[in-house]
């Protein structure tokens, strides 16, 4: 696909990625009879968290998909998906810190220190914040080879994110386990390809 | 005294709830196809249950009860699914008559008792209680019920009866949530005999002066207002007087998180969340949490039951 086609396709993809936000706004405003339901604070936090995880998995699916289909242009959507993951997770964190805890720093710090699932979620959020801040073209150039190393943080961040979900559920683990399976598949494919690559070229030692 | 003409305590504050109800019904009538809107409740054919004959009860809280919609669409009743709105969606066709409760164990009058045998001898009271879920949210619920102790005395428990154990119906054909092993079915709960005999402990057969909606534990459930909500076992089919402390479902599932007593206690945190504050359902998106009260505010009546007990260890 040509560069100008990719640029053209980015518009509808960007628009689609905003659909969850649009639904959220409609529900908050209570338009057309939609609402956040009986416990709106919980609904807001769960909705933004779910979509953050969804976009994180979509982002991680880009590279395997490119490899399987041979469509190199797919990679040009990766940053946008990654930034949407960060966007929804930033809303997730702000919903928790601002609306649920009303920025009561004492309670927030206590949660981060004492509730393991919040500790994990916050750690993942910090990692993704670093990635979002260094996502500009300028930062890619300035950091050079270190950029690639830094952005491997997306793997532990995704693992911690799914773990965070797993630890917050009381008894019905089905949904967090589905996310874990999806993530395991996406990371497993990478590990498998890496292992095959190494076996194929055992003598290619780094310079 | 019949209920037909008497003004019930919640009716004084119910106008806004009534108006909200109109909004809710109008809203939920609009169909929405997208699975994206996870929080939009589809309209379920729901007829309000019939009214019951009740009398006032002087001990009710004067806090405003939650709306009928809050109370009947936001439920933890895993027998009908684990999402909060699942019981509302999945329990509408649950048939609760005939209903038999098996009474057994350390008592002189064991046997199988029909719903009518259990309930009819008792005067039904409108009891507005605070309800605190272990998940740190709370409501105010206008229950209809009668003291559990009054019923238990009819079975003539003997001196070996130290505990009372309860079981929920196990019937995966009628309770679709039981087709997955989320908890060890059937759901089971228990109280010490002193807790069971306490005048605040009730068997509830309704809310808002009407028969119990299916999704709320029909036809008969336990309500222990100073304990976390999961102690209030629903759709009860077995009552057993025991010598030894019975195992309970959430304790079996995660013993470190859910103790036998499970008294509301702002000083003892759940390992995964703080119990110091609670979110009152119905207060809106921007309302602050409120402090949780020891024994859910019923300490004056029940604290003596736990005199000398270390409530940190016996959570």
C-alpha cells in the first residue's frame, strides 16, 4: 500500500478508535436514554480500563499480523493504537484518582502501596506514560537505538495490566483469563519467531 | 393492620425515585444493538410482584431508601450470573412456588416446610436497613420480613445447636449461573445461634412492600444488616442447626479474604480494597464516598455479641 493510501486510511481508523469515547460521553450525559447504570463510577472505571487493555492488545497484534500477512504498511498504525491505549488508560487512571478518590492523595498512595492489583496497574501506567512521552518522531531520533530498548517496556506493561485485571476480579476469572490467553498468544508468537531465528543463524554473534 | 392505606416510611421520600423510574423506563425502551455499550440494560419483561400485608417497624433508618431500580438491577446473585445486571436479566422466569425448606440438625421439630408454613404464622414488617457490600458500595433497602429467631424457635433447637447453617437452591436448570464452577455450589452461609436469634436478623420475603423480586433472592432470604451483604444468603432451601461452625461459600473460595463473621468493620481492610469508606449507590457520578460505620451503624445493638473477640483475627 502506498504512503498516501495509509494516510487516507488513518482517518477512519482514528475515528473508529474514538467510538468508545463517544459512547462514554453519551452515557455520561445520559443522551438517548443511555446511562452509566446504577453504579456510574464503577462503570466508568471498568469501561475505560477495558478499552485501554483492548487497545494494548491491538497494538501488540500489529507486528505479528504484519509478519503473517506480509503487509508492511500495518506498522504505520502501531503508534496510533499505542497512543489510544495510553489515552483510555489515562482516562482510567483519572477516573479512579479524580472521580472515585476525588484526588485524595493519602487514600491513593495507600491504595498503590497496599492493594496489590492497584500496585500492578499503577506500575503498568507509569511504564506506558514513559512510552507515550517518547512516542514522537523527534524522540525516536534522539534516543536512537535506546528507543527500541525502552519501548520493549510495552511487554511487561501489558502483562502487569492483565494481571491487574486478574487480581481485581473476585471469583469469575473467565474474562481476565481470556485477556491473558490473547496476550500469551501475541507474546508467544514473538518468542517462537525469535527462537527460530536464533536457531537458523547460530553463528551470527553481535559485533 | 393492613398495608393498603398506611403510608410507608419510604413513600414520603419516593417522589424523586418515582420520577427517576419514568426516566429509566423511557431510557431502557430504546433499543441499542451494539455490544459496545456494556452498561446499557436491555428492557426485560418485568411485572412488579404483588403487594404484601405488612406493618411498620419502629427501628428503621430514616435514610432515604434506594430506588426500586437500584435495588433490583444491581445485584450480586452469582446463581444468575456474575455481572451486576445479570440477575435482573436472567432471573425473571425463575419459578418460586411451590417452595420447600428442609429443616434439620439439632432441633426437635425437623422436617420439610412449605413456604406458606414458614411465612404465614409471622407478621411481616417493613424494615429499612442499611446494606453494605464487601465490595465497598452500599444501599438503603426497605426489606419486608420477620425475625429469623421467631421462626427458629418454632423448630425447638436443643442445647447442642451452636450454629445455624443455610443453603441456597442448587438447580442449574433454573439457575444458569450454577452451570459454571465460579463458586462451590450450592451457596452456603452460617451464623452463630446468638447471631441468628438476634432481633435485627430477619428472613426477608420482599422489598418495598412487595414480594421479593426473583433477582433479589426470592422467595426467602436472610438479611443480617451489620454484616457484609454476601452473608445474606438467597433463595434458601435448607436450614440446619449444627454443633460445629459450618463452612461458608466465600470463605471456602478465598479464606484470607472472607471470614466466617464478616461483620462490617472499617478498621479491617479486605486484602484487595479498603473498607474504611463506601460508595452509596444512587448518589451519582460526582458524589464523594462516605465513611463506613462499625457494624454498619448497628453497633449499639450487636457489639455485645462479640465482647472479648479479636475482630482483626475473627474477620
